[in-house]
C-alpha cells in the first residue's frame, strides 16, 4: 500500500536512486527516492518508508504553491476567466501565454508565497505573503509571473535541503496542475538546473496504486519492474544555462527577504 505521495512516486517511476518528482498542486511537494535513511536534524523535510519494500523517501511540503496562483487568478483575473469561457479554454492557458512574454525576474518583482504560513523549509506559521519591489511600472502580468517564480524558488529552497542531506538525483518528474504548465516546468528546470519531465499518464497516484496491485498479484516481480513496464515519459524540458544564471540572482534575494522579514512577520502576528 501507499499514501498519496508515495503512490504518485510509483506512478511517475520514482522508485530508484537518482529519481524525484515535484508536485505543484494546492501545496508544493518534492519527493525523492532514497536507498538508505537520511533525516534532516532540523525537521525541515520529512523521511518516510517508501512503497518500495526496504527503501525510503525524503519529502518536502510547502503550503501555498498552486494555491498562490489560484488566489491571484480568483482575485485579479476576472477578465482572463471571462475570455477563457468565451474561447472554451482554461484560464490558466491564457495566463501562461501572458507570463511567457515577460522577462525572468518579472521586471524586478519578487513574491514570497507564504499565504498560509510555511511548512518546508521554514516551519513558520506566522510567515506571510509578500510582493517585494512593486512599482508603477508593474502590471498584473508581472505580478502573476512573480507568483510563479516565487513558488518555484520555494521549491528550490527545499531542494537545497535535500542536497545538504546528500539526497541526490538526476531525474525530476513534474506532476499536479502546475506540472501541466510548460512555462512552469521550464522555470523549474532552469531554477533547479536539471531536466524536468512529465509522464504520459496524468493520473500518477492512481497508476501507482495499480502498479502496486500488479506486484501484489504477481503480475510484476517488483515495484521497479512494474514501473519500467508501465511508466513512460511524455515531454521533457532541459535547463537553459543563461536562464539559470539569471534566476540565481533573484533566488539569493528571495532567501534573504525571509531572513529580513521574519521578526516583522511575528510582530504583525502579535498585533
């Protein structure tokens, strides 16, 4: 058996060393396979038994990944929602088209995605969302791109914890609603500096449970064997070196902003 994320790992083939996935749903998750136990002393990420017998996983969870973009859409994108209805399209498709026209850094605008406090890697219930650098030059679409970049930076900050723990990988899969966006996947690839792929099946957890059932019924000799037979990659996006270098400038500032604002978040909570 398996919980939701462990099942998604099986359904995306994350059952061997060097493999991981990122989910951008309401929350954001990075989930990596590990052959041995690795525990973060600070509790910033979590270690569990895997659905693969005798193996382990390391998992992070941020609280407002896709939720940040949904909040922005619901509050500020009424025109895009109406246009999408008339065109029989998903509003996010129209939003992605606008975002893709803008430069990395959203014209020097940063977003901290702490709408619900934050879990990984901050463990801070009092952290709050922030737009930093907002000026009269910025449009709604700059803010929208900043939201997507900020969520991507939050996943990268979790990834850095994995790397500090010695949990390495060379393959990253993308799942969840945000994972269907080629714009967001390219951001992930560029910020992570690794290739990001999707699976042909869009039902990762359900497929994972089916593979586990196949192993239990003797159809496959092991979970990795079942994944090799069933899980197939769909599309992949490679990191662009120049993009990675540009994102790094903003990522460093993103990390510093929380440090600078932490005391103010807690002061605000006490008012």
